[in-house]
């Protein structure tokens, strides 16, 4: 029993993956239907990268520059 079997036992995630990837699309799949998933992907990227920006950047007039300035070795 592998890690993914264990995870599936605990969460049932395979059912969700199957529902997302093998959904029946009436009339057949079309390339133009990717845009909803593309928007979802873009907003998830915003949330994840936003957390990292939040951890490293201080967006005020007094602190912004220093918060992202890393001097090179020797200078
Ligand atoms: C952040 C904004 C949005 C996100 C993340 C989003 C996401 C999605 C996703 C993932 C799907 C299913 C895949 C697809 O068919 O492409 C979908 C379908 C759809 N979306 Fe959006 N959507 C957004 C905004 C909108 C807006 C503004 C409209 C209309 C004014 C809209 C109308 C629809 C329609 C009509 C469907 C097809 C539903 C169906 O027949 O099953 N969406 N959307």
C-alpha cells in the first residue's frame, strides 16, 4: 500500500480527481472550455505567491526598498 493509497483512504481524493478530469461534457470537450480552469489556476497562483510576497515585502514608502534590497558580496 503506497502513500497515495493511504492518502486516498483518508481523504477519498481520487474520486475528486476523477470527477474533475473525466467529467462528461455534453456535446463533447472543446478547447474554449479551458478558460474557466485557467482563471481558477490564475487566482490560486495569486493566493500562493501573495502569501510569499506578504512574508517578504513591506509596501510602505519608508520600508519598501529595504525590504527587497540584498547587497551583493563585497559591496
Ligand atoms: C474569477 C472568475 C471566474 C472563475 C474562476 C470561473 C471559473 C469557471 C470554471 C472552472 C468553469 C468550468 C470550466 C469551463 O467550462 O470553462 C466555469 C464555467 C462557466 N463560467 Fe466561469 N468563472 C469565472 C467567471 C465567470 C463569469 C464572470 C461568467 C459570466 C458572466 C462565467 C460564466 C461561466 C459559464 C456560463 C460557465 C459554464 C457553466 C456550465 O454550463 O457548466 N464565469 N467557470
